[in-house]
C-alpha cells in the first residue's frame, strides 16, 4: 500500500468527480492521502472531506506562503483554533516561496516562524514549501531545531549537498511527479545519494502530474508512477518502495 503525503483533493478541481478519484486511488493501492491546507478559505473544505472519508483523508493546518500578505496574522488567528482537532497530523503547508512573488518575503518568514512554534508546542511535524528558497528554509529550520522539530521538505528538487543538510536536520524529502519528467535528470541523479529511508511519496494533486499524464489534472492514483521511477533509481522492487516510504510516512505523521 502507498501513502500520498501531499494532495489538495479538497479543492474545486475535484468537486465534479470526487468519488471516482477516491475509487481510483484505492484501486491503485493508495489507501491514505494527507491533506495540507492553503489558507482560511480552504480549511473548512479540507475538514469536511476528512469528515466524509475519515479512513482515507488526514488533515493538516497551515498557511501556504503564497497566501501570505500583510494580513497574515489575521489568517493565522483564523486557522489556529483548528489545531484543537485531535485528527490534525501536521502543520502545513507552510514555508517560503520566492518564485512567484517576493513582495511579502519578510512576512513569509515571520508566518513560518509562528507555524514552527505551533509545531514545537504541539509536537507535530511541519510540511515545508521551499520553492526557490531551500537554503533559506534550511537556515530557518537549523535555527529552531532543538532535537524535536521534524518534518518534510515538500516537492524537493535540490542538490545532493542540500539533501544531506536536510537529512542532518532529521527531515524527510517529499518526491512527486517532477522526478518522472525527462527534463529532470538532475533530481534523479541527486536521489542516488539519498537513502530511501529519507523519502516520502507525494502528488501535490491537482498539480505536478507525473509522466505520461503531464499537463492533465493530477490525483493520488498516480503515486505508483512515482514509485516506479524510484524503483528504477534505487534498483528495488516497487513493493519495497511502497513499504519503506509508507513506513517513513507513518513514522513522521503518527499514522497507524
């Protein structure tokens, strides 16, 4: 069985065929899907999905860096009460994004630090978005790492050196559909230096659809395609990829 550790299945992209998408995921042996939040506008939809399918979906609470602006404290205040729900498995999706817009760079860092404090106070892992900002994210995690901070660098696409720094911090790396892209040879070469015990599988659905469906809406049933690519990289049967990455996810997020 596989675990998709990062999907946004609660968005309107899935409103017309949600039951079919879930059935496809289960038929692909993806029995658990972890849901990182975006902002206060998505949190109720996220929890509603978890209410409807409690055996399949697991909630996180966080503020996505692309939703951060001058009013980020108000957003965090709206999200914080949801942390009281005992089903919450992580703080996320949080982090930094310097690819789309750097207008609120400082606010992104401030929002991240607040969410790191949530993770430490509640003993929960964090799910980090770090597009075009891996080194800065590593520096921030290093600053707060007291031996108990843990989490995953979502959609990892960095170098072998950055991967080693992340592992030294005790964090995992989330690997998704981009590893299947023919143009992404660099990531496949980096992963040669990363043990499978440091890897989580993810889709980031509906985004970053793996080959050969690139350009179409992503969904959790495509996790085995990512697993097949890792099977080739690590020269391991796909059953081993599924087993190890699922154990990694269960360990990090406290899943049964």
